[in-house]
């Protein structure tokens, strides 16, 4: 079986972003209007008034300062509070495929490759915008790749779980070079009337090219991968194709992102730290062997707890960087976007960890080592 390397990565972002200040202004205007419309019920104790949000609240709770979005105008419109998307004809690239293709081509261009050099495409993201045909196959066709393509989803661990599938396929000889692409169009999944979650997500797409190590190209050798899941309802979306058949029909809010943030923090942080340390030990690695942790980008407070537990000490910002200030939570893409943005300073032989965690619960960890040609 062949060893596998990460050859390159690529990125797509929407052209526009939304600051916390813009989001807060929109939410607070909505909340004030809602409170006025329901003043009588609030006074009688039949409803609770909606509390205002603030930039300080968002940054303290999450570390998020801004996010890219496919349609800021629709999100900030207090009469709409969700992105506006025009329907596309069936012969046009869907939104997720369009974003994914840009990220894939960026990754290919960085190492002088063409789509025809790829013989497998895995599209893995929190949610797919349609059931079939697979978005991966649409991307495969758009870039001119051969072989196979398929979609998968493990929520916030979508990218790392897909990377392991790609590694295994290459090791077993089922493909020689695979693209894993994670187009996370997450802003439509948020409830912008909910103070506790309206700020969480941003839109992005990231792509990773993996190939046989024995071809002798520079990159990142995949040393080991590990996956873990444990069922929990603490992060949930009830959106699905059976919704239209349900009687009585669900409220729209039930089909959007919901979470019990405190329980997620309490349960996921130790789960992730323990898995990383055990995986590290099983690979005969030590915390001091890690130059950097590229952690899932959901919450800066969670990352601080996990990184301190893994390193066993206070750590420098560069040892566990964050991209939350620019991207917000990009679900399954976050840890790989962080890797994409923060790996240029590695020398041959230096090691790091890509780690995702989130809904499911799910955790994926991948140890990598910088190698020369």
C-alpha cells in the first residue's frame, strides 16, 4: 500500500462579508419591532421579550468578528433575515458546485495540475442543497476529472472524515489522486431571529488534493488518521425531504440550526482532547512534536481549552491559530481552511494536527508531516 500526501489546498470565499456590527444592528431592529408587536403578550407574561444583541456579546461568546456570506443584503434585511438565492436551471452549476469548483481549481493551479489529473472527487459538507445527482459528480464533470465522485456528510467533521476516505482509497489502489472538497454554504441554515446563534456561520469552500507519496512530490505526508462519533442531540437540524409530508407541519425554526451551547462545550472539549492525546500516544508522538494544531473553527473558548489540554501548558497563538475573526464558523471546512491559511512556515520534518469536532458528536484527527520532494 502506498503512503499518501496532501499535495495542495485551495479556497473560495464569497466577495462580500458581514461584520458583527452590521449583524447586531439588523437583529436589534428586528427584536425591537417584534417586542413592539407583541407588547401586550409580553406584559401579560405570555411571551418573553427578545433581548438585544451586541458586538461584545458575540466576540466574548465565540471569538467571531466577521463572516463571508453569499447574500449579505438578504440576511441584513429585517423583513427577510435570510439569504436570497435565485433558482438556477438544471444545466447550470448549482451554488455548492460553483463554489467547490473554484476551490478545486485554486488547489490544482497551485501545483500545476489539471482536472484531468484527478481520478476521484469527494464532496463532503454539512448539508447538500439537493439529494441527487451528487454535487461531487457535478464538480467532477466541471473540472474534467475521471474515476468516481460521491457526496458525504458528517456535519462539522465532514472534511476530516472525507480525508480519511480519500487516504484509504489511495492506499488501497482505488485511486491515485483524489480531491476532497468541502463547500460549506451555511448562512442559509441559521435562524437570524435567534440572539444566541444568529452570528455563528459563514460561507466558504475549501479543497484538498491528496495523492500517492511514491510519486515523490513535496507536500504533507499523512502519518495517521482517526475518527470517532458519539450520538448527541445537542447540535441539530431537522431539515430533510420528509418535512413536506409531516402532519402537523413543523415550524420553520425547527428545520434550522439549533444547539445547547453549554452542554456542547462541557461534553465535546474533553472528548476531543482525550482522543487527540490517545491518538498521539498510539503514534508514538508527543505534544512537543506538534508545531501547530489546526483545530475546528467554531468557538475560540473551546479551542483554548482543548489546546491547553493537549499541549499541557499555555501556548502561543501561532501554535493553535484561529480564523474565526474573518470567517466565523464554517462548519466542516474550518480546520482545513485554518490549515490552508497557516502552514507556509513549516520546515521539512515538522509536524502538525488537523482536527475537527462538532455535531454528531463527531471528531476527526489527522497527523501530518511536512516533506520535501
